[in-house]
C-alpha cells in the first residue's frame, strides 16, 4: 500500500528500518530540507546510529590511552 502511494506521488518516499534516532532527526529537520536531502540525511543518521558496543568501547579506550601517552 505505501509503495503504491509513493509510486504515484513524487513528494513521498519510503525509508525502511526506521529507529528512534532516525525519527528524531526527521522530526527536527523535515521543514529545512528537500525530500531528497532528507532521505540522504536520514540514511547517514541510520548508519551513524548503529554501532557495536565493543567497537565503541575499544575506540574510547584507545582515545584514553592516547591522552595518557601525551601526559
């Protein structure tokens, strides 16, 4: 149903896999961007908002280690 509506209206697009960070970003910037810009921005937010806990922890520890090396 949504695809049919989007297909017949160029001012509508569909973004799947929406999570809370994406919804918050969309609500904050929807009036400031064109539809194409909004979709591209939300794709970036989607990529940035998905992170692996261990990767973030390791990155943060590396930053702390670098700071300690500078002292």
